[in-house]
C-alpha cells in the first residue's frame, strides 16, 4: 500500500434512516492541497469529523497515517482540524489558545504564530469569548497555519472575515505551504476564491462522491452552448448535459465533455454559440440538480 | 502581463503561456533565470505543483533548462522557436477565423487586404 495520508474505503455514516455519508471511497496523498467541495448538508463535515476521530463511522474502513484514528495520540498529534465553531474554555485569552496549541502540535512554530498575530492584528490578551466573529476565525487560521500539522483541515474557517483578511489567509497559506509542504484540506463553498490554490478536488453531493479529480483536469472539461432551443436540443442529444436554462425560445445548456473539432464544426453550422465553463460554474451546475429539474419542468 | 487567471482553462497551460510571452517580448531574455515555482505560486496565488507543471512543460519543449541547484533558465534560441510556433497559431487563430467571418459578410480578398493596409497605417 502507498503511504497515503488518509485512506477511506466504503465509508458510511447513518443517523437512523438518514444516510449522511454513503459508501464513500477516496484517499489523500501526502503534500497536496485538496478542495472538499459541495453544498451545505452534502456530507463534507461528517466526513471530516470521521477523519479527525470526532465521529464513529457506521461502516467502512478509515485509516489516517496508516492507522485507525480513534483515541490514537500518534495519529491525532499530526492532525489539525480548524472548523468555524471551535470552542474554548470561557476564561481563555488568545495567548492561552496559542500556548495550548504549541503543546498539542509537535511542529508548532512560535515565531510564525507571532508574526501571524501581527498580520491579523489580534489582541493577545483579549478573552476568546470577547472576540468578534472575524477575530475568532483569525485565531483558528493562525492555529491551522502555525501548527504545520502533516494533515491540516480547514472547514469553512473564515466566518466573519472580510475579503482583505481572507486574501491574507490565502496568501500566507500558499507561502507557508510552498516552504513546508503538507497535506491540506480546504472545505468551502467559496470555490472561486480558493480553486486556483487546489491541486485536487473532491466534490460531495448527497453523501456521495461526485467528482474526484485533478483540479486542472476539470478546467476546460465542460462548455456551454447557447442558441435557439431546437438547434441546441439537436446538438446536445446524446451528450452529457449538466444544466439547461430556457429563455423564451432560446436555450443555454451545459455539457460536461471536452469540445472536439467535430463538435466545433457542428456548432458553427447550427449557428450556436459556445463558451468554456469555469471550474466554479461546473461544480455549481453539477450540484444543482434539484433546482435544474425544477427549472426544466417549467413550460 | 496579465495577473488574471482564467478558471476555465488549465492553469499550468496559462503559466507556460505567460512565460512564453515574457520570452517573446524580451522580458525574459535568453540565458536568464526564470522565477521559481514558489515565486510563481505566491505571485499568482496558485498551487506550487501547478506552477511547476507549467514550467516543466517548457522544459520538455527545450524552451527552459535546469541548472542543478540554481533553477530554471531560458535556453539559447528559445525566442526564435517560440516566435515560429506563435506564427503558426496566429494563422489558425486569427487568419482562418478572419477569412471565415469575411466570407460570411461577403468581403472580397481585395477589400480584405485594403482593410489590413488601412489598419496597418494607424
């Protein structure tokens, strides 16, 4: 077996009749940045909770650094999980959180943490519960970066952070990752902001894996066609159609295939327009099935 | 030089194209050092592995070469090779498309060459 950081096989998590994660299989390789994407409620957070041993799986196999993660200090000291709702004891100040983190993570870089505190302008002696939402998120980001854990997971870590602070996070992340490569998982719905940093993308939809692919392979992997409804319908017949947007007698359709030379000629003879679909649009269209059928059923 | 990354085309291809542009326009003269993958990564805020893939594409084509322990350099003769390659692409991308559109509009070859001359004089 390869030395994958995470190895998940047929993983399932059910709550009574509800299956939050349904027979999921994937692996995370060392030193890559992964995007774990999908709509709210798709099962992303449940998967991350199982990987970080905060939740038992109903069935399936799960290995982190080659071992079962539950109550496994050897594994868990190598994992840093930052989520939006991290809670700390009431009397903790920012500096207490940093000191605690220093004791938890073997690779903790104190100087780097202090530099980040300056960057994000955090008051070290303020109590955590008195921090604004954005400042609270900044603490999480600093812990996530300065821990330099071999597996670092950020689950929507920027609640309340403005665009400037988010840009700073991305900037520091790329910089530090370049110097200290490790496996990073970014779970987010802000796909357009993070997509260029990702090497590999896993899209979860309805508890299942919809896409597990190199990010650059997905760019240019789909296109949209627009024109009169009849012409578009005849062109997309037999193709992998992922979206339909009727507008009067016109139709715009998304096709999840690469455009061939033959396609190009047909588009031209049918008088149809075409444009490449961005990575973000592709994921939106793929995970938007319910809305699409609703829209499509309109006369 | 544009800083905008297009999310509908592979980023490693865009990085390779930008290095090519810099070589063609003389911003990266032959035998000078190319920025490192980490420099590209932090400049464009992209994944360093993606940047490395773009650079390696040009290494495979002999446009860049590696000096051990130092970094990537522009090969001698790279500019001429790229200009030839771009001329071929220019024909496909612009000339063929232009002729097709001209035909649609009923523009004759003479009228077209007049237009080109007029454009050139500006």
